[in-house]
C-alpha cells in the first residue's frame, strides 16, 4: 500500500471516530429524556490491498449503532397517568408520527387524558389497551384507551346485612311494640342508609324487642321507614315495612328468623324488594353466629352493609401493576374502565428508532407479543412514576475521552504520512 493510501486510512479513522462522537453526543443530550435508551457505535475494520502477500487493513468504519435497552431509574411523580415499565416491554401507541400513521412502541410513559377521555402522549399518539364491559370483563380487542367521564347511574338497594348482639340479660316487657312510638316500645334499634331507584338515600330502621326468655330466648324485629319516604304515606311519622321473630338457641346462636325480606314503595321511585340478612340460622343448616346473636353483653351493632348507591361522578383514577385502570367515583364506588396493553419483542435490537422516543417493528425485531403487563415476560407497570434515561454520564465522558484520543491518533497518522510524502518529493531535489 502507498503512503497516500495511509492518509486515506487515517481519514477513515477520523470519520469513524467523528460518527462515534455523534452517538456519544446524542446520549449525553438525552440524559434527561424520559424513556431514552442509550446507543453504542460498533467499530469494524476495513480491508484494503495486499502487503507482503497478505491482505492489509484500510482503516475503520462504523458497522452499526446498537441500542442498550437496560432498565433506567424510576422517578416518582405522583401523577397517576405517568407510567413506567419495570422490566421488559413497551407501551403501544397509535397515531401519526413523522408523517406516518401507524402503531409504534415506546418506553416513555408520559400520558394525559384529552378532552374526550383518550389517554395520549405529548405528540398526540393514543395509548392502546383493552376495553372493559359493564360486567367488568376485559374484552380481547386492542384499541385506543378512552376513559368514560360520565357519571355512573344509581343502584337501588336489593339486600342488606346486619351483624350484632342482643343483650341476653334484657328483661321481657309486657308492653307491645307500637309503630307510633318505636323507640319507647323497643329494647334496641339500629339504622342504616339504603337507596331507591333514583339514588335517593332513605333510612331503614330495625327495632328489636325481647318477647320471651324461656324455654328459649325470642326477640321481635320490626323493619321501619319514615312515613314520608313511602307511597302512599301512612298516618304518623313511621311506616312499618315488615315484622318477624328471631328465635335463639340456649348458647345464644340464631336458631330461626322469619324476617327475610320487605317490600317497599318509595315515594317518587320504583317499588323495591329488599332481602334482609340477619345471619344463617342453625335451623337452616347455618352457624347461627354470623349475624344476630344473643349473648350476655350489651346490645350493639358491629356491621351494617347494603348493595345500593347513589349516582357518582368520576373523582380519580388508579392503575395497578397489571395496567388495570379503575375509576374512583364520588359515591364511594370503584369501577374497572380499561386495561393497558404492553408489547414484548424477541429482539429489541431489531426495532427501528423513529424519534420522539418511538420505535417501529421490523423483520429483525419479530412480531410483538401484546398482552397485559406482568404476564408473558412483559414487565409490570408502575403508576405515578417515569423511567429515566439509562445514560450513564461518567461512562459517556470516559468514552468521549477515548474517542478524542482515537481521533487525535488518526490525525497524527495523516500528518506523519504527509511528512513522509514530503520526504519523497524532496528526493527530486
């Protein structure tokens, strides 16, 4: 090879080191870019002519630029729609990017809700996921995630549950229960809020009166509502909805219950049948101790439950590690709204970088395996966090120094070859 060829060989080294410096500069420039994955310039040698009967090198070139998909540090933000993937996988987004409409993949989890409830990133690409039907079942078709911002309708109460104790030492009174004076003619009472078909809260009261000590304890129970709440309203302040007896065993457990439901016509709303659960009596094969009991301790209510609620507005969202989005409503209810989809590739290195933190599928990357986070090798989601760039500043500066020295060495090769060429020219003189 000639002296001139040596100069071109040095020039190839300068070019390769310049291109490698571009990669390092890009890494450093994106040290704070969310979801950014650093790159590495891979050098390769270039073969030239024959020297002494053997192939000699003709410099170097950048064979490829490979990306490093190692996990970046997670930064807490506290914003629910900020998402990070802990492990392998990508968010799936759809829309227009760089003039091309399609499906793209990203580790940048900075999402927000637009005015129509779609979850989208800063570039307007929409996050993809699975819709959920009214029964809470996840549907299998991936599409744009849209959060239903509407209020949820009310649900009328259809069942209530009461758990408590009636004092076994309570004396039996000869005065019968009187609906005009329920408090004065009963031994214990408890009140719970139920809802009609319009979501209007109503008070349902239970009045208990001991009517027998022997041979086994027996109590009377009366279900009562305000007279103004029912249609037609009865005279007085209270409406008797139902009455029954509670028979107990000698060990205080519930043996039998005859008040299992009541029918009520709420004022201005649909009529309702409300099932009443006061425990599972031993006479019906139950335990007798999971509802109302009569032990020698003060009468008290320990648990009240009912299945109705009023209408509610969306107050907030939660997202779990499987990507399930739940809405929290002002009526205390929560409802699954959608599930975020994530994608996993057999070869992340084969993805095509598209800018804005986006990657596109290629033949080398293989087909994406799309599914719920935390399954099938896909990483779990972390809500309220973002994945920072995986660029290590110290490492990049060390690489920069190495490239600078390589560049200087290649420039010295050119200057030395130039001096040698000058010596050849001097031979003519």
